[in-house]
C-alpha cells in the first residue's frame, strides 16, 4: 500500500478509561475531534499515535487495543496518518497485533523493542524480530526505541540494517542522545523518517535531519510544537530555539516528572476530559496539577509561521 509521507508533528494520545476502568471510546473520539479542529488550521498536527506508551497500551489487553483503533479511525480522516502501537514481547504477538491494526484501519504500526529478556536483545535479535514483523505486516512499520522504559537500546547498527527493508519506513527515538539521532539519520536512506520522541531533543533532532516529532507535549500544546517544526524548517532558528525553551517546563512535567498521569492531568485542565490513568498508575497529586496549570499558562499564543 502506498503511504503518505511521514513528517511533521504527531500526538501520541492517551487512552481514556471510564469510572469502572474500562476503555472509554466516547471520550477518546471527543478528544480526537478537538485535536482535529485547532484554533489555527495552519498549526494542524500531521497525525496521531494510539496505543503508544502514552496510550498505556502495556496495561491493556488485545480486544481493548482493537477497540481503540476502530474508534480512532472512525474520527481521524484519511488525510491524517493514524499510527497504532503494536509492540509485544513475542514476535508472533507483534505480528498478530500489526495485522489486526491494519485490518481496523491503522495507516502504519509503531513497534517498540521487546525488552523483557534484556541480555538476549542483541542487534541480531532485533533485526530478526523486526524483519519478521515487517515481512508480515500489511501496513508500514515504524521502529520504536525507548530505552528509559524498556531497558534496551536499538542501536544505529540495527536500524541501518532494518532501514533497507521496504516495509520499515521510519522510527521513533525517545532517547535524549542527539548524537544517536544524528547517527540514525546518517545511517539510513533519506526516505527513512526518524522522529524525535522527546521534546528535550526536538529542535536539535530537526537540525540533524529528523522528519519530525512524536511528542507527549503535542497533545497539550499542538500548535506550539507544529510552530517549532515550521520555524526550524524555515531556517528561523532563533525563534525555534525560543519556542523550544518555552515548551521545556511543560515537557519536563509531562515526561520525566509525572509521565502519563501528568499528561492526563494537563489534558483534563485543557478540557479534553481523558479521565485518570489505569492502575497501577495513579492520578498526580494536587501540587502537580497546579504546576502543570502554571506551565500551560506560560505557553505563548498559538500563531502560524508567516
């Protein structure tokens, strides 16, 4: 299947749960509808990721995950990419999840590294795993490296080998090492899209050739993230760096400090109504909500790049 070029800013959206802890697809579709109608159309997101780490996918079973993809595809128009996380510990389960995601309308799948058997996860093991998934997946595959969560690192040597596969189209790199991002860009074909997975590296990653970002902050401040992307692309680096600085206090709260519970708190403050995280995660304390509210208030007004 020919696929839209993957570039720009993607929001890795959270999964709302209802008061009984079940997946709440009505809340999800309402939130997506809000993201799809930004106050300033020039600052629109390129697409959405469901069932990533911010989507609490690891806390959900397969039927719940399928429900999320179906609900999201009902709302997300075909001109916006819908990417579904299908990472599993076993290669066979990742293949099955990728096939189901394609069947339910995902344009591509984002497959995080297996990490339970850490010491066995060599470059060869990753190449075998991803090659098997890419061979079997009906839609394009994005690699997903998030060492802070998985405890394993998908090294540029593995990515360089995998980038030659016609169905492996890019990756999300959530590490903070800009040198590794540069190596990933330099070691892969120009059509291979490397995405920054953390706001701290976003501007620098764009400068070394990244195609965009898949950023938690893009859920809460989509316009600011798209503006940073557009400013960098336009060569307006002083303004881009200023925007990066504006985003960092919020990014720290939604990333290293409070993670998914922080993101859900920020979105609830903004009127997205995404509920609370699923146990064993817990809502953030009141002091954190205040800090998040203050950081949101400090963001600049969303204006397109002229």
